[in-house]
């Protein structure tokens, strides 16, 4: 019998990240990966330098200092916090622990591309549920649930849509799920929403796990740090598959410094909302459709796939990279990260030239 991968593995398409360079453009404006243009807190540098002095030592296995900082800032129980290599790893833990062959994992049609990958990786069946007008449809999710449903993934705010579900709707979803199903509220963009910490509040229930990341608001995408919060019993199970040294000294130090500098976080948050409004208004003034985003990006929708492709090429010609989201079900759209004021100016100017020439 030949060496054969587990069922579902070969159904996984290799993930492709956002492009960072363009030949002939030394001043590329990358607006394709929803990174923070303001970078991390100024407190992170000194914390990294100090951590670098102890690289000969293994890091903390229980992440106690970081979990305590997260709990203090968000008003949580530190014992119910788990840290991972990005929030992706926490999501992967959940799939490893609670789904497998014969189970179903529900996600929505415009949800994070990793959800079906997590399902396939453990041999479970990914079940895609339709959204309604680029918003998660609770009724459609509940209708898709069966006795085989093990996990339900919901991104709130959504990516690439930027739309959110009201807390009451998420509560209705949690209450309506089958008894054995775990609801996972992926809050990677939560800090940019009008109604914040919804997932964390829901995670006080016994069937909800909330995840967050340091990659967006806190500007630490390059270090890959995330965390989850949920029922004590669920967190205890997830910790059984977490490698003891999954986060390094520098990751732990950087994340703790970042989360404790709430003054800087609030500045980034406020400026992102201002620039998001400018980008949204600018797109609408040019006749480019977009929803009111509650994330740090805007999904710009064009007349059709051809116009979106032409716009993408026109932006690349002037050194601007945005994200095609055909794989997320939007061939007619481009996702545009909110940048600094001068970056928003540059993007809107290029879009204006494109629309004028179109």
C-alpha cells in the first residue's frame, strides 16, 4: 500500500498570501493584506530588545504573563485564555479537538478561506452556507445544521465583506445550534467595529469560543500572535494539543507590550476609522459600490469582473497593490486596506484617474 495522506488533505488548495512587490516600483503601496500602516506600539521595540537577551532560554509554557495582560485589559478570566501562533492556530486547535471523519463543519460563503482547510485537514466535511447581501445569515446556518454538525465558524466583522452581525443575532445563533456544536466567533477585526467585544461576551456561554489577533490593530502581523477565549472545559481541551513552546520569548514580550499600551491602540483605532470613512466616501463619490465596513478595509465592488480586473491592473501600474477576492466569491470586487492619510489620498487619486479613463 503506497504512502497516503489522511482523507481530506488533498482537497486543500495551497494558500496564497497578498503580493508585496511590483517590478519597477520601489515605492509600492501594499493595501492587500489588511496590515496596520501605523505599525506596532513604541513599547514593543524595547520589549523585543529585552527578550533578545534571553533567547538561550525556553519561553514560558503557560503564557501566564501575556494571558494576565489580556485578561486585565479586556476584563476576562486569564484561566480561560489560550494563546497561539496567530488566531489561526487557535482555530486549528478547535478543529483538531472537536471535528473529525463523519462530522460537518459549517462556514459561510464569504468566510475566511482557512475554515474549509481546517475541516479537510481533520477529515471532516466542510459545509458552505449562503450569506444574504454580504452578511451572515443566521437562519441559513441553523437550517444547515444536522446531528453531524461539530463546528460553526463565523467571522465578525466579516472578511472580505467588512459587515457584522448584531449581538442579538449571534446570541440567537448560539442558542439555536445542536447541543454538540461549538460556535467559533472569529474576531480578527473586532477592534474596528462599532459594537466591540461581542464574541468575548458570547464566550461566557458553554458553546462559544472567541478568537482575536495581534496582527491587525496591534500591528504585529510579522510575529504571528493570537488568542482565544472560551469555556474553561473547552480551553482545557485545546491546551492538550497546543505545543508547550508554541510562542517564543519575543512573541510573548511583544504581545504583552502591545496589549498594555492601550493609549497607542486607541490612537490607531481612531485614525483607522477616520481614514476608513474617507476611503468609503471617496469610493462612493466615484460611483464604486461598497458597504459600510466595520473592519480596517473596504470591499470595493465594480460593475463586473472585467472592470475589477482592469482597475487592479491600473493600480498596479502606479505601484498600488490591492486584493482580488475572486476566491471569496467576489470576482467583481477588490479589497482595499485602510492606509495612512497620504496613502488613502494616493489610492483615491489613482482610482479617480481610472474611472475618468474608463
